[in-house]
């Protein structure tokens, strides 16, 4: 993956919310300045949303 232009923010996230699941996509720049992407899926129950918040995100 490569950046097509100079990013305004070094870390951004998007949520795709459906009835049964949540998909989280995070784009960020690692310590070496390389772009990275993390894509994770979570269920829609309260315990799943709590797990999403408490996840070990790496940036």
C-alpha cells in the first residue's frame, strides 16, 4: 500500500456498521513512515462492541 498524496492525518479509521457485525478499518503510518492498514470485524452485541474498544490497536 502507498499514500497517493501527503496525508493530513497520520491515523484514520472507518466503521462499517451492519445489523450483525461491525467492520473497522484503520489506516496509519508506522514508526518507519510506511503506511499500514488493520481490518477487524466485531459482532454487534454489547460485549462485542466492548471488545472492539478494548482491543490492542498497534499505533
